[in-house]
């Protein structure tokens, strides 16, 4: 876990700064400047653009995870591996741009009544999707090179600083919503263009068809793997985009805005673990190559344990003061229980975090198609019944339940086929401590009538976070209930003490 920890720390720090900027943008400036319908429009266009990018990559970005270690050879220009993927992406962009153009009539028919603003801005999906797919391609290639920091900085910090600037320009009435939207799309091209020149400068990309020398045997293997990974990787984005599109169709953009803002809250919980996944992905591929199943099992268990503690902590950090938090934005208070049900699915997803990477980089990668199909069909069927009846709450219930089922079944399959399990004994102690804390917390809240003796909303939020500190975080630390995280904190504290002593 040394490499994972080192790079995960760097990317986590950058992502944390980006998270603060993102929250300032989305949770403060967006809410202050735009209506919930406009917020819903921006988030919906982004979700559909992400789906466009996912389709348009045609599976090329996932071959980087699996096969780049086999082709990494500077002297032979990596056998033209990156150029091949660039050409595939260009083909995908052309195909799905045409699909978007010819789908306009369907969009008008289904969304003009409840979400006419989406119809007006529909074609914005194309340029935004193009910028995203090329960023994903270059980022994944650099991930295979174990260069994670630059792409994360460009996407999580630089882009969000620029977004803050154009939001402030909107605040001072220097630009209107339409101009903001155009600039927002343009900004998304900065990161992929910069990475393109960076990769050319480093000799990773050569614009010569003669550089493509991938053996035919590998071509067939890559095509087969990429095809199945392509379908499987669509699952998460299809689910998010499906929720947003169906809510926009049945309930309108205002409800879509509330739902997508809950997804923003959940991203706060997910961001530290995404750094672990980002760094772990190429290591899993290398361990399959080296046939190091023991190392893979260790990485799977440790990352799952880290995912569990991060998921529980992130959930509690937001959930305990959630009513006070939404008192500042009452228009979004209907999303409180949406957050709850979505988080249940996401905590399970974080616990089983590497199961998808392990399965998709193994010889059994084709089996993952069945699980992906089950997730998509499950969410769609549940949404058809629950969204018209319960609105955004119904969408969160169906998605949360589908994620639980999806991950449990994939985890069971990994155990049956590869004898790999995320389970460790101390995780039961961690869950028991979590349960005991919740019982005592709600007992205190009930007896004090939600801390009614504290009249300031901000002080009440701080008091609840203090209860989290003394009632859950400190017991986890003292009892060493998550050895990886606790060990890291102790090492960090030890280094700080040593530096202070030497100073």
C-alpha cells in the first residue's frame, strides 16, 4: 500500500482543495445565482455529456488500465498504443455526435412539456462530451504511467477556479446565464488540450500511423476486452444519467436540480476513496500480470476496509447536521432523505470498491456484463414505478437498492471464482461501534430536543460534529478498528512530532 498511500495522499489533498472549490461553486454560487431549474439544467447537461463521453470512448480508455504495462516501451514509441486509442475516440465522437443530432426530435417530444430549457440547450451535450472523453483518455493513459497528480490538479482545482471566476462575473452582472454556460463549456477544453501537449512533449503520443505496431494477437485480445469493459463501465453513468433524465421527464428540471445537488453532497463522501481507486487500478492490472494473487487479496481487503471507514465517516459528517445544513437552502430540503437512500448504496459500493476493477481486469471480465445489465435494468424498472409515484425519493430508493444488490452479487462471484473477499474481522467491530454511536447520538438528540439549548445554527452544527469526534472517531482511533487509516494517522502524527522536536 506504500505507492497507493503516497499518490493517494497527494491526489486527496488536491481533490480536497477541489472539493472546497466545487462546493463553493455548486452549493453557494450556483444556488445564489441560478434558479433550481437552471441548476438542474447545468447538472443534467453535464450528466448527459458524461454519458456521451462514456459511449464515445468505444472502450478505448479501459484498455489503458489492462494493457499499457505490456506495451510500455519508450524506444518503440509504446507500439502506437495511445495513438490507436485517440483514433478510436475520434471515431466514437463522430458516431455519437450524429446520434445526438438525430435524437433531437425525441428530446422535444419527451421533454418540451416539463423541461423545455433542456430542449433549448440540448446540443451543448456535444462539445462538453467531446472535452470530457479526451480528458478521460489522456488521464487514464497517465494513470497507467503512474502520473496521477497533474490530471487531478487540472480537473479538480484549475477548472473549478476558472468556474468560480465566471460565476463571480455572473454575480456582478458582467455576463448572463447563456454566456456563463458557453464559457463553462469552453473551460472544459483547457485540461484535455494541456494534457495532449504534455503527452506529446513526453514522447507518449506520435502522430504517425507507422508507430502503430500492436501485434494481431494482442489486437484481438484488446478488442474483446475493451468491448466488454465498454459495456460494463457504462453502468454507473447510465444509472446517474437515467435518474436525471427520468426525473426531468416526469417531474421537471427543478426536481432534477434538487436530486443532482444531493449527488454533489455524496461526491464529498466519495472523493477520498476515489483517490485510492485511481491509484489502485493500475496496481491490480500489474498483479494479474505478475500472478500475485496474494498481493491482490491484501490490496482488496485493505482498500475495502478504508472504503468502509471513509464511507461511514463521510455519511455521519453530513447526516448528523443535515437539517441545520439545509436550513440555509430550504428549497433543497426535499432532498434530505434522497441523500440517505443514495448513501446506503454508495457505502456498500465503497466497501466493495475494487471488485469491479478486479473482475474487469481478470480473465472472467465477460461475466461482469451480466451484473452490469442487472444494475441498469433494475434501476430502470424501479424508476418507472417509483419516480412517477414518489418523485426524487423514489429515484433514490431504486438506485440505492440496485447498488447494494449489484455489489453484493459481484462480491459473491469474486469469492466463488477467485476466492477473493473484502471481509476482515475488525470490520464487524467497526460496524458495531457505528451502530452503538448512532443509538447514543439519537438518544442525546431526543433527550435534549435536538440540542435546543443551543440557539445558533452554526454552533449546533459544530456541537454535532463534536459528538461525532468523541463518540465515533476517537473510539475508532483508540481501539484501532481500521488499522490502515489509524496507522497512517499515527505515522503522520509521529512525523510531525519529530519535525517539531528537530526544529
